[in-house]
C-alpha cells in the first residue's frame, strides 16, 4: 500500500469504477436501442478493465518483484483491449445506418 499516495489510489480506484460504470451504461444503451453492436463494445472494454485491475493489484502489494507477472498480464490485456475496442468500434460503424446520397434534380429545358 505504500507504493502509491492516497490521491493516486483515489485516481486508480475511481478509474476502475468509472470503467465498470461505462461498460454497464453501454450495455444498457444496447438494450434500449436494440442495437446489439453496442454490446460488442461492452465486451471489448473488459480486457482494458482487467488491465486496470492488474495495475491496482500490483500496487496493492507494493510492487512486489514476485508479482511482476501481473505487469506482463497488464501489458497483454492492454494490447488485447486496444484490439477488441478497435474491432467493436469498427463493428458499430459497419452496422450503422447510412444516409443514401440524393440524386440531383433533373434539369429540363424550357422553350
């Protein structure tokens, strides 16, 4: 617990809580809009949440050298999370309704 100051702990813990709230809000948005592509974003956020929890866990145990594998896990989850978030955003974009371009009005010749 001595590895971080109290204000830094507050930031770490509140970030994890905010991420959980964001996952829940996006899941709720998917249900309300009946757009299931948004659920993919909720799932895509989970590896990043695991990454944040790894950081908090490692700091909780004063950055113990025997727990350095948690740092490796955190890095891996960050990479996986970035990829899953990118894929989820792409899927939302792909399934978004598109406006069809309107044709210009026909020009008629007046005599």
